[in-house]
């Protein structure tokens, strides 16, 4: 009987590896090999294998031509061959042992034994099955290794995504493009707290500009800023039935006011059993209940109305699926609350504030919106009417970007808020609430940005113009002095025009890297100025949005040209 070429290769590889390691050939292998001899001949090794009267020889350069994985495959192949040589009596004996071991494991499981007690028996059972059918064991082992590789790959892939500066094209995966934009432009990143994000300085600068603009509009609307507690008694939420139904599933609850060390020493810090609150506290999902509790104290007469307050705060609504800025468990917002003597006054207030929100989006964010009314199923919990602005995203999504609610008398009745009218009669008040949040930043990203990064309308950009000077040669003192003077004059003229300017004179970053960074961050205008430009009395303009062409501008006209360019860019966006 002749050995096949493949089998000979397997035997050569295994025997060579075992011989070099000083190991002995397994019993199963000895059953197949009657003799094996290895001898060296210059750079080649010759293995002669004989079985009975049949012999065969194979020449090969080096045993490393078969990597370790192939050696393992060869070993598995030989184990399978050995298994096929089992006698019927041996197979029957193994089957009996497998059955007995299986019965023993089932009995333990039925008795409620712990996994640690069952695990060694399971290993014995698998070992017996491997002896009977090595091919099945090899397949299972292969699948297990593949699963382990996938599990190891996931965190590596996640780490690679977090460190990469690659932006997925919108046409390929719009959701991933959105997340990539936030990551590579340093707007925000995830936090150790599930569903909550860390807003980084560039993202916070955007929100500061939105907040400043909107705060002026709110004051113009007649509301004053105030602040109310973060924690709301659970009993307050229970007073307005529809309100509690709408927010019950999203509430985070504080049940204890103190921690203590675990007396058993197993869990570290635990909630002190003796510090449980009689009335649990809700981390505010919204502040209607707390504010209307205070309105009862502040409103007595028709002279106290209308009463309008606003607060800038954070709120918590426990979300299962979160996306930065669009839907997070904690987010920043403003919430306005008003009380009125008549229904007409409250309705007018709701509609007027919605107009302010629409104006903010269109004038500051260059983001057109559609104004409308929510259906009954989509109304704010406890409201009689909800007015909304919806922004249209590049992929066709309609994103709710601000709401204003006509509350009727629901919260006034729940908290017994009444006033004495001009005739001396007690009347119930009418209420509204309205708000926008950091979701506006998500809408801004999806409205204007492209595959190269953020695109920011000039009015909302934290930096409207970044000046990148190209320094003269080291020994050119005269050139350095001229550059400094031209740069100072340029920056002063831009600031005098009311523009937000930054000079990027980092000497450890190449100019190309600077251009790339500020383009990604969405800065509307980059101004380049070098020694040759100084001599010619010019600078170079490059706008983030538009044709993409560079423009040569006289230094004396740079401020007015930038201002006019921003107006044109804002309108175009």
C-alpha cells in the first residue's frame, strides 16, 4: 500500500517537529509508522518512511515550509485516522462511558448543583466524545476560536474607529457619517455614564453662541431667568395624571440620601438602609411641577399676571437608544414657563415663542424650518396643544427642533394656582411651557456639513476667520518685523469689524495640517499671509463653503471683504 503525497507531507512535518522538540511519537502515530529516520544532507533533509515492504522517500528544503497551523492540522488528521482504527468493542465501550457521564451531569443539574460542580464533568464528557469522533471536536473547537477572534476584534475595531480621523461618506452610511463628524471635529464624546455625553470646548462654544442669541430673544419676549431645583419630589409628579404617565418610564429616581460600607465587605459602598427617603426624588425630566408649585406662592392677583420665567438647565430622561446631541439621557436646554389670566393670552404666548424659535434657526443657524401643530398622540404630556418647528435634514429626515405648549389649566388646577380678577372673583390661571435643547446642534450638523467635516454658518461659528501666517526665513529679521506689523494690523481690523478671529501661529504644526484641521472644524474663512504677500500688501482668502477657489485680497480691504463674504455665505447656506 502506497501513502498519498499529502499524507506523507503531514507525517514529515509532524515527525520533524516532534524530533526537534525532543518529544516522542504518540501511540496512535506509532500504530501507523513502523519506523522513521531523519538524516541531514547539506541544506536539505530527507525523511524515509517504510511500512512493511513498501517504502517512500520525500525531499524538502526545511520543516518551516509547513507553518505551525499546518502541523496542527496534520496532527488532527492523524487523530481522526487513529479513531477510524477503533474496534467495535472499543467504540461500544466509549459510547457506554459517554451515556453514563451524560446521565451523571443531568442528575446534578436536576438537583440544582452549581455550574462550578458540573463544569469538570462536562469537560470529561467532551473528552470522551472527542475520542469517539475527533472530527466533530475539531469543528467545535474551530467555531469556538472563530467566536473568540470576533470578540477580540470588536474592541480593536471600536478603538480603531475612535482613533481614526476618517469620515464615512454620507452616501455610504448617513448615521455613521454623523457620528464621525462629531468625533473628528471634537464636538463631543461618550462618557463613563451610560447615555450621557461630554460636550467638548468646540461643541460648548457653539452652544454658548446659540444660548446668548436665544437668551436675548427670551428677554425680549418678556421672560426673566430663574433657577429651580434639580430634584423633584415624586409626589409632585403624581399630581398631574397625564404628565406622570408621559414621563414615568424615563425618570431616574433618588431613593437614599447616604452611602455606607457594606458590613459583609463584599460590595464596597452600598445605599445605607437607614437613609431611605420617605418621598423619593426624581431627577428633573422637565420642571413644570416644581415651577407650578412655586407659582402658587407667587400668584395672588391679576396684577401678578402674566408671569413669565425661564431657566437654563440640564434635564435627565432615561433613554435606551442614544445619539450625541439628538437623543441623550442628559441634555442641556432652556425651559420657559408662563401663567396668564386668559386662554387667549396663553395661546398668543405659545405661538409668539414658536416664532422666536423659527427666527433663531433661520437667522442664526441658516436652517429653514416648517412650523406646525403636533397630533394628539404626539403632544407634550399634560398639554392641550403642542406647536413645533421641524427642520429638514440632508437625508430627508424631519427633525423636531423646538416646541411650545399650550397647557390650558391642567397644571394650575393640579397645584391649585388661582388669582383674584378685577371684579374680586377667584379664577384659575392658564399656562404655557416652551423649550429648545442641544438637539439644535445635531440639526445644525446634519443641515450643512459635508464629507470633509463641519460647515458652520458664519453667525454661529465660534471662530469666523482663522489667520495662518507663513513665517519668513529664520535670519530675515526685517521680514519678521514686517510680518508682525501686517499681522497685527490685519487682526485689529477684523476685530474692529466685529468678527471672531484666531491666529494659528503654532510652529510645531505644518501649514497643511492647520488647513486640514480648521476646515474640518467648519471655520467659515481661512486667511493665509506670507512674506511675499506682505511685500505685495495682500492676503489670501479661502472660504469653507462656496466655489472653493482662493481669492487675493488687499490687506486694507480684508475686514470689509470678510464681512461682506460672511453675509453672502450666510444667505447661501
